[in-house]
C-alpha cells in the first residue's frame, strides 16, 4: 500500500516538474518578455493547471479554478495563455453547459504524458461524463487537502485508473445471451489512510444486469476488515433521484454490506468542492465538532 502511494506521488511530482521545465524553456517559446518584464505566456501556475488537466482528461473552467485556488478572472487569464500557446483547447459542450478545457497533444507531452492522452472530440454523453469526472476530481483533490488529510492519502483520476492494471476487474452477469463477462474499472479512486476506495459515477440507466453484476463484484472485492481485500469500499455518485434509488435497490439485491458503500449526489459534491476551496483559501481546517460535509 505504501509503495503504491509513493509511486503515485513520485509520478505526479515528476509530471509537474517536467511540465514547468519544458514550458519555461526555449523549446516552446513562452515565458516573460525580456524587455517589458510582462508575462506573455504560461507561467509556473499555468503549467500546474495544464498538468492537472492532462491528468484529469479535461474539465470545465469552474472545477479547474477551484482546484487551482484562482478567482474567475485569474482562471480565465491562465486558460487564455495556455490556449494561445497551443497547450489546451476549448470544446463547446452541448445543452448549454459551457465548454470543456482539454489538453492538446503538445500539452499532454509538456505535462509528461504521451500525446495519446490528449482527448479527441467528445460526444454528448461523454460531455456529461467528463464534466462529472472533473467535478469529482476537484472534490477529491480539495477534500484530501482540507478534510480528509491523513498520513497516507492519494487520488486517482479516470485516466490514472485506466492506465493502472490494479484497478482492472471483471464483472459477471446474466442476460438473454447467458453468462456475460466484461472488463470493468472504477471511474476514479481514492486512498484515505490505509483504505482504497473505488468511485463510480452513475448518470443514467445502465442495464440492470450489468449494474447488479458490478455491485456483486464490489461485494466480493470489498472487505472493510480484511487487509488483503483489493478495495475497502465504493462511493457511488449519482445525479438523479431515480438513478440513486435504483443503485440503492440493486446494492441491496447484490448483498453489498451498507458499511462498504457510500452514496453521493453530484450537486452535493459540487457544493462541497466550493466549501473545500473556501476552507483552503482561508487557510483553516474545520474545528473540532464541526459537522463533516
């Protein structure tokens, strides 16, 4: 467990350092104007945002700015510089939800990743998924810094999970074809102290058999009292009452111990992200007896 945490932190620190070194060098031609002294391109803080975006896979500006601790105007300026440098691009989301900020191939490589990590054009459903993953990423990032701080903490983005075989599992369920076996991985993951917790985001009506099989998989893989169990629990993030109720019913059908599963609504996660950002800006931690949110 300690080795997994150390490796994650080492990789993440390396990505940020390489991003800064690459971007501040002559290779990409950005930095300060030597005559005026004014910043004409992305600086160190812009590069931290680039590394965060490349790690997460893309985000609306709001969760990005909260994770970075910026005002709206400052966030706009940092993103503008990254866009002008060709390191990120904006993709308009359908249904009037603004735009996603996505790392380009050059941006992904500057952050220490392969160019293939840069997302391609996304579809309507993928826009909603990407927005939700970005908010959950910012929530995990900020909550670990403000309310979940422990000796061993870390979080994994959707792209981190996809690239780490540890999180790859198998779901088995039955449908009209008979027994079906499919590969599965959580959307994100978090470590709090010695507990590894999977994070699943459910925004729609997944096939009943597939969802039931996923919950049965977590029943088998989670054991809060077993140090050798792959996971210590699972968090389900939903966006609608009907989806939340459905997951709860099927979790009961799957025999998943209620002590191992937690349910969160996306709107609550967004509110808690704002709260955590305010806590960090005020440089304070909640006092004893203050209710957790």
